[in-house]
């Protein structure tokens, strides 16, 4: 893992091979509309200014998709921490973990099974673990659980 320097004293975490490809570009810490900080740069394309996000570049996220940060750190742009997800027209999305969705009305991750809310959590990992716990309680050893990286 390498640390890519950004402005304002921030650093983005990257895989070695990605770091070597992007170090020659100037990257900035950009605070998004929900207060999260992302590594990005501005590009002028056909006279129009665009923002390129490092996590989208690394994840290879196609237009119309979102990128999940497995550990919740928006400056951790290592491949193992990123997953592109599809966003559907009905407002629901395919999340990183089964039974976990973002609840915008509360600003928290919601864990649920078959529409029944288990709880709402500040981190994606907490919500996934709550889902796993309830699934184990309900279905025992045959439960299909989320694979959660504790590292």
C-alpha cells in the first residue's frame, strides 16, 4: 500500500501498481455534498470542466454506477476496499452486503431481512454484522452470511 499526497494534509491509500500510474497527476482532497472527503482532480474536456474521482477510476466504475467503500474510508482507494454497484431506476440499489441498504432519511446504514428492519448503523460493516447475527439466529449454520473483512 502507498499513500498518495493530496492537498490540505490528506492522503489517499492506493495499491502499488495504481500509485505508479497516477502519481504524476495532481490530486486534491474534495469534500463531497454529504461531508465525505474524496481524492479527485479537475479535467477540462471540450471546454467543459469535469471532476474525476480517484475511487471511480480505480474501481473502473461505469457511468450510472456508485462505488462502495467496504471499510467506510473514502480516501482508501485500494481495489480490495472498492466495489462498484448498480443503481436501479426505482431508487433501490445493489449494495455491497446482503440485507444492507443506505437509509437516506436517517443518514445511516439499514440492516434488514425480508423487509423487517434489524437496525440502523453508522458503518456499513456494523450493519452487515447485524444482518449476519440475525441470519444466524434465524437459520443457524445454513444461513447465507456476508463476508466481512475485519482488517
